[in-house]
C-alpha cells in the first residue's frame, strides 16, 4: 500500500488548510483510516479517524471542533480540513490505517505561524 500525503504548507493561525491522502490499495474502501501527526521531539499521535464508509468519525480533544476528516472511496482519497489552526498544530501529518498502521508515507509538513 502506498500512501501519499499532500496539501501542507506554511499558514497563519486562524486560517484554513486542507490535507489530502491518496492511497494506492484497492482495500482502501474497507479500511478504517486515520490522520496522524508528529511534532518535533514528540511521539506520533492519532488526531482524527474515520470509518470505512465515512459515517463515523473520531477526533483528539486537541483538534475537536476545528478539524474535519472525510473520505472519497471512489477516488481512494482521504482529507483533513484544518480550520483555525494553531501554532501547536505544527507537525508532519501522515495518513494510515486506524488500526494496525502499515508502512508510513513521507507525510506533509504543516507549519502554523502566530
């Protein structure tokens, strides 16, 4: 399975940003997925997760109400809409399976300036 994250960049606090995750595997549509992030000096953490059909989502308390996860199974693509980002959201963002993550992609850097 190849996962390619994109959409990161340098943004100001309070703005918005949308990340994308393109998956190569035909099993994407039957795999619960998640967005993870890793800030410098910190462990990788799960920030948002979505069920196979997209009807159920879950968020870390730190992003709840600001981030929205979604997926388009017809396009094998998942998204993370980041609204009102904060400097503490600065990290490399990755996508992977929610349970038993496989090989990691390169991620996409998100830097939020104050």
